[in-house]
C-alpha cells in the first residue's frame, strides 16, 4: 500500500515543482491600457528587451581616470577589452557604454566614455540589449554566462529573475517540506494514526498536480499566457491548508462512527454525514476564490482558475472518492 501511495504522490510533487513558469507578472494586462500599447509598440519596433536591458558593471580599484578627468591609457585598454568581450556573447544584439555603440566597438566614443564612469572613476557600466525577452530562460542563461567573469557585476530584469529563480529553487522545496511535515505531525498526533496523514497529504498532492497541469494547458493554449512562477506555491500552501481542514471534518466523523460500528459501516456513514459540509464549503470557496479568474490581470486570472479547479477536484473527487477508498484499504491492514 505504501508503494501505491508513493506512485500516486511522487509524480504529483514532480509536476508541481517542475512545470514551466515565467517571472513576468505584467503579462496579460488589457491591451486597451496606454502602458500596454506603448510596450507593444516598442516591442514591435525594437524588441522586447529594449525597455529592460542587462547592465554590466566593472570596477577598477585604481580608477579609469587621470587626475585631469581624462581616461588613462590603462583604463582605456580595460574598457575597450570589456566592450569587445560583451559583444562576443551569443544573443547580444547591441550595447551602449564606453567604447561601444550599437553592435560594434569604436574609438570614436572615447570622448563620451566618461558618461558611463562613476564613483570617482572606479566603476564603469554598459547597457546590453539582447535578442531575448528579458523574462525567458535564454535571457537568464545569458546572464549566467556573463557572470562567469568574476570581475563583472551583472544586473537588470533578467538578472533579477535569475536570482529569484535560484533562490526559489532552494526556498520553495524547504517551505513545502516544512509544511508537509508540520501538517503530518499535527494530523498524526490529533488522530493517533500514521495512515490518516499519509492518506490526506497524498490526496492533496494529487489534486494539486492535476490542477497545475490543467492550469498550464489553459494558460498556454487558451489564454496565450505563461504560468506565473508564484501560482504553484500559492496553490500548494492554500490547498494543503484547506484540504487538510476538510480532512479534520471527515476524520472526526469517522472516529465518532467507529465507536458505534465496524469500519466498513463507519466509513461510508461518516462520509455521508460530513460530505454535505465538505461539499458546501468547497463550493463556497470555489465560487468566491474562483471569481479572481474574472480579473483582466494574468496573475489574478490564473490564481482564480487554479483555486476553482483545485477546490472542485478536491471536494468532489479526492474527498468523496479517493479519501474513503484509501480509508477502507488502510483499514483492512
């Protein structure tokens, strides 16, 4: 039985943690908004990276400038070498900074190079424009390649998205494991059973995985959006809480009924009596939280759709079919 539970739960965890997501929370805004129209015009004319360049900062502790404010020969050589190196990266369309203009380096920009030097002449920066949407994986991969040069400090929207992604890869699993352990311990101590937490948590995993897969398909192929990175975590936390709240209602009734009858009679009777409460709560939450799906903002729209799908699945499938079936099977052991 433990193997069966693992077969059901492990794919759910894998789907929830690996589904493709985007860090662009501005997508999906109504096209009638002036800001959206301006963005679309700029994207069409110059590419989606025009408003979100990647910034490369390089420090020279000895300084790039002479006492008279002119660039020193050593500083000029270093700036020119950095500008040349920036243009060698695949995916870089153009750059603006010391000794570079567009997609080529040139000494003609030497007189203007000091415009990009700051902090008493010890730092210089370049604005780099790429061929990629700043929120996509290729743009973040390019940032990673640039950061392989330890003397460069790389910033911008793509860099921030990469940092957020790397942080999430560490923090999200920790949060999810911690929540699962705490809920499992609470359920285990409350009902003095190992099987009840396993049944409840795996049921929630199944509903979460199905919801995320359905939401991914709806967002990608019906709404033309990418799944926002926050949605899986929010769905996981909220549904894990609500789903196990429903579990407490059902299990409390099961415990009461088992005092009056054997398991095969007590479980159906408990589900029948508590099912009305659970179904009503699920429908109320599905309607209220699902109303977010009517908002013309992709984050709220995806969140509302996710809540509606997950609560319907959890209420009508997991709690009414999967849960009693697993209680019966575990009860035979």
